[in-house]
């Protein structure tokens, strides 16, 4: 009788490690051609996405559980050429949980027990081991990073604070860092002078210029206009595309006449600067140069923080804002229109010309409109820098000036993360 007849094949396999219910490995046994003959119970519990794998081609099973095609090709090659394959780390996502396995497969050949000839192997779950290793590595890295975190966050805070200072008035800037009225919607009723400008036919310009040249033109324009606004003491509310909204009288004021004069000075200087820069812009493809129009209105507005607890916007609301917008859209190319109240405030210093009475949309009565020309004196008002922390140029390219609140929120996030990291570090050191 042959030796293999002495043993029952099925009994041998049933008594093997393939059937151990408490095994920590997922075992399989396959023919020489890699057709699976049997797997233990843990094989399916390890990989619940699989159904019945008996008689399945083992490389197909590997594909089902998520092995990359390259690893599968390497497995087939090595098992055929070398007879042994060890894949030390296989990451597989199961029920939205990533687990780590090692796969060891060996080709067996025995002349006495030919029914055991084939390929056998096992998956070893090493998730806990890898997690412990990762945790240990993270702890080691944390110790090294503690000082680096503090230094880096400090540099970020300093850099962002410096950049914000170029956009914000001292009062607003200070309140951010001192967390004054944080989360509160504080408002005030004030007499303000409102300025609004835009570029004529900017949409047509945007459609004709290459993106890089358009960016160069608009960034130069906004940077130059911002510089003049800050030098004259204006509060830049927002940039809306090519439009600029600026107001005078909050958070600091020197009286309504002085605020109006500063706004007039700013508008005149802006218009002259646009004319000076047109030669440069023509080289960038703006054939006819930029043409702008401006509107100025003075009156009582509500100014302060508007929004929700999650997001606040420091801005101004009221009919003078609407009127400035109407005046700006009514203005001819390269002209500045002002309302009568503003004209009366600045009349002793600035030349203006009556244009017409208009009834803007949203207004019940006609509004006298005047064209702002220039200062009456050749030695008109000196250039001033109302904010001592302001540099020579506002860095429009550094921060998105259309949304100062975003920069403020960024600062606060960095600050909160810094404080959290620092506290966490202290707790760990004590423990």
C-alpha cells in the first residue's frame, strides 16, 4: 500500500492549522496553479468583502482585497521563480478602517505526500504593532518638534500681524490682538465720507487680456490706490473686483470737514496717479489705458461688525454708501462726482463745478451733483501718513484684499493652534 493511501487527505487537512478557530493568521492552501483549495475561518473574517473563495484564483483574491497590480505581478513572479514570497506591509481598508498585514507564501513539494504539494501561506494582522510603532515614533518626533512648533507659530503670528497692520487702522488692528468685543456685533452711528471707484469697462478688459497681464494690471492699480488711501487716512472697506470702497471718519476722525478734505485729497491724487501709470499699462496691452470713475458722498452711516458669531465683516451701511455708488456709476470717464453736502464741507479749499440734479435709484428727491476738480491753492495739502505702522506699499499680492476678514480669521486660527499646542506640550511634560 502506498504511503499516501495510509493517510486520509481530508483528515490531514482538517487537523491542520487551517482550521484553528483561535488562529491569529488568515491561512490559505492552493494548487500549483494558484487555485485556492481551502482557507481557514479567519481568512474570511479578516476580509469580510470576500465571499466563497474556494476554487478562486489567488491573485484575483489579492486584487479583490485591494493589492496594487504591481504587487500582484511581483507575487506571481516570485512564487513561481523563488518559491517564497514575503510582503511585509500591505495596507487594506476594511469598513473604513485601515489595517496592516504581512503576507507569507511558500511553494511546497513532497514526493511522499503529493496531496500537500502546492502553495500555502498566511496573512498576519500587524495593525496593532504598526499603530504602536507609529505612536512611539510620533512621541519621539513630538519631543523634537515642541520647540520648533513654538518658534514656527511665533514667526507665523509675527508675519501675519505685520501684514495685517498694513490694511487695518490702529484701533481695529489693536482690537484683534486684544480680543476686544470678540464675537460681539458692535455698531455705531457716525457721520462718514464714503468713496467708491471702479474701472470703466473692466469686464471687457478682463476678456481680452491674458490672465497674467490682467493680474499685473489690477494688482498694480489696487496697490497704488491702496497706498494713497492709507496715506490719506482712509479705511479700506473692501475691494470688489476692480471696485474700491473706502470711508473716512471711523475708527478715527478729525471732524467731518477734515474727513471730507482727506477723502477729496485722496480722490484727486488717485486720479492723477492713474494718468501717470497709463503709459506702463499700455505696455501690458491696455491700449487705451485705464479709465476710472469715482463717487463721494457724506452723511450718517452705521459702521461696525456685521455678520454672525462664525464670521464678522467690518463694514459700513447707509444711504451715503448707496449715493456714492450712484454717483460713481453716473460719472463720466476720469471724473469725480460729489454730493452737495461734501461740496459744502470742502468748498473753501477745493474747486468744484455744478453738473446737474439727478434722482438716483432708491432716492425720493433730486440730488445736486458736482464735479470735483482740484485744490484751489497750488500749495495744497501736504501728503500725510496717518498710520505710523504703514509701509511704502500695501502688499495686495500677499493678502486677498477683497476679504480682510479671512486674514483675521487666519490669524486667530494660528493663534488658537499655537495656544493649544503649547498647553498640550506643558501637560505632557508634567505627566
